[in-house]
């Protein structure tokens, strides 16, 4: 059986349809006999525990994907491959007290899937908040809130998404998640990749800058390793709070596998010493689909499309499974039409979806930056750390070849498609580079602004992963100011760059405009870090241009 067949089989096995609320479900004991989510005993024997929280994702107008992981015995930890099968019940209600249960069912947690389970619940009402929980042997999970999408043909008045990327456990605390969890005005949270990091402890950041060590302490390579790392991340209270408050729509980037991953390898993978790349990638994908509230699409990838009424389509990209190996600038290969970042099938799928969309906005969940960036003649003391941060050569830096800049033929084809077919209101939502940007996306950057842009792009900074000031170990917004000035001078389509902050974005979508509000954290090393609004930019419908806004959406 292939890895893709195995994922499909698991998806079929764990998918369930909503059933009548009056159906009996023994795992949901009530009253004094019911137990909390933590471990316990029954006549001296172990009881199941929900130590990794619960989650929901990929909202549809009539459904939502539910997720949890049950620990059936104390030794059945993530990655152990041990532990008995457990029947796990789930239920969905219209109220937090579960007085109006609308759907319930059961799934079985086994060691084969690391005791993770999913329930693909259907038959729900569109654009509606629900509460859900799981139970096993009378032990209940935490209660969580989720929300379905607007109906496909409904003119939704607005949408609001939290937007995050790049959460390195060892670099700091996940306060950005806590602040997003506290909001009750979000339809979902979009995670643009690097949900986990693969490094050994003390490699990134260096050991003396580690805020908190992760598990396992070695670099993750095997299926057990990836399962253990995913499980460790999901013990974080702020991450659990995020999943308990909102459905999450997630795609992967490279660190879910290894740094600078491509279809045949990665910058952070040594063949032989770290095994076969295809086996490592298959293990990483299997653990990802086990541990994330994500529906696998064709070929076991994360590229897929969600619709939010007539207001927006959300096209979600996988830019690691099919891409050609990255090349260095100066090799003459960045323009090679035989090289690809998307793969032929995915690019055709994206182009067709954008051209046929009848929504007001076409949003693209895009792991790496689309807008072209030339860094110009930076002095060496700025060029070298910027190159280190972006993983680039330190001499003659012109482009980041891990971004779309390294695959210019795919970008040319996609942007020409937008222009030639009159596809309007396309907005790229991007993570990856640990900086915040607001960009016009020109068809031909060399002639901008004389030539009109064909799309816009909002890039969110990292939750914790190191950025420019931390690479230099200097105070934020000091040395980086010269680099920002040089980037904006060399790239007139770049309207704003913040190289030093950590935080998140809130994207507000109406028929008239899309607006990204950028929020920054006071200190990623502080578990109680505060959050404050930094800047806002918007794109008015029909303009394909970025403009600054003086206040966030309320």
C-alpha cells in the first residue's frame, strides 16, 4: 500500500456523518461519574486522557473537521507505537452547555494512527458557531468552539481571519496564539506553514538563546520523531487555546519536513546519514495528517480550495511536494522553464480556479513570498546577516531562490494568466520569511509603477522564529532601518517592511476591500507578552494596489 493510499484509507475510516442528536452514546457520561480531560484511574487501572487538546479545521458550509488525540495509558505517548484501541465519542452542540446537541458519533483511536482521531462532521448549518468535545471511557476532553463557513451562494457581509506562520518552540512562547484565541470575531485562523520546526535542540536558535527546549532533543527524522514533536507542540497552552477557540485552516511549508525542502531533498537533509528523503518526507506527511485538523487532498498534499460564500475563495498551496531544487542566483537557472515551484498539475489547478471563480475576492494561502525582491547594493554588514536569515549566498545577493523569485517561469505564467484573463481582486497571503510586508504584485517589476500590478500581497511575520535583529543580536528597529530603506528603494512595489517584530495578522474581508491589520508582541521570550496594533494596509476592490490605513478594523 502506498503512503497516499494509506492516508486515503485513514480518511475514509475516520470520516463520519452527523447523526440524530437522540442517538445513544455511552462515552459521554454525565453527572458525578464524568471525569475531566486529565489522566485518572478506575479501580486502580489507568483511564484515558486528552493531554493534547482538541481542534477543528477546514470549515465547510455544512460541516467541520474535528480532531483530538487520546492517551489510553500513561506509556502510550506520541510516537511510542503502543497502547490499546480506544472507542472515542464526539458530539457537536449549538450551545456551550451541550443542551442542544445536533450531531454525535464514535471513532476508534489506535496505535496505527498514534491514537489521533478525526471526525468529518456534516449536516450542520452554514455560518454558525458550534461547540464540540470528545469522550472516552467516561473521561471528557476540553470543550471547544468552532464555526462553519457561509453557504456557497450567500452574499456574506464579511469575513475575518487570524493569519500566522513560523512558530519555533525553542525561540519563544506562542503568545500570538493566545491573543488570537481571545478574539471572538474570527471566522477561522489561517496557518501558512512552519507549524513545527525540525531542528535538534540548540541548533536554531543557538543553545544560549533557547527559551525552552523541545522534544525530542535530536533532529526529527523518523515517523516516531515527527509524531513526538507534533505531540510536544500540542502540549503548549497557548496553542491549545487557539485550537479551542477557532477552526484552523493550515498548509505546510518546509520545516514540517526539513529546512528548504524540495521534492527530492532538503537543505537540512543529509542522504545516508539521515536516511532516504522520500521515506523521511512520507513520515513527516503521515504525522502531519495524523496531528493536524486538515483534510488531505489529491496525492496526500495540502493544496485544496475552500469557499466562503460569494465573498471569497481561498486557494491553499503546497509549494514543497512538487518543486524543483533551489538554485543559487547567478547560476542562470532561476528562469529555466523546466524548473517549477508548484508542479504542472497544481499550477493548472490554481489557474483554472482563479479564472472560474465567481467570488468577489480570490485569496491565495501562499507559503513563500510571491512579490519579486531585489536587495540592491546593501553594505556587507547588512547583506551578510540578511542573507543568513533568508538562507542565501552572501555575495551578490539579488533574490531569495527559495521563494517564487527562484522559479520565475511559474510566476510569469501565473501573473500573465491573471492579466490576460482579467482576473481581479487576487490577494496572496504569505508567511515564511519572519518579516511583515505589504506589497503590490506587478506583472513586470522592472517597469513598475508605470505598469499596473495584477495582485497584492500581505506577508505576516513569525510567531517566534528569529528575524533580522535577532540574527544580529541588536536592538529591534535600529540596524534594520537601513536594510528596510534599501529594500524599498530597490523595490518600488514594496510598500512596507518590518524586519524585526513578531506577531500575527488579522485579515478583514468585505465586498469593498481586504484589509490586513498587523499586530506585534512585546517580547516573544515572555509567556505573558502583550499585543499591540502596528500597521494596517488594504486593497480596494478592483484596484490591485496596496494602500495604508490609519487604524485597524474594529
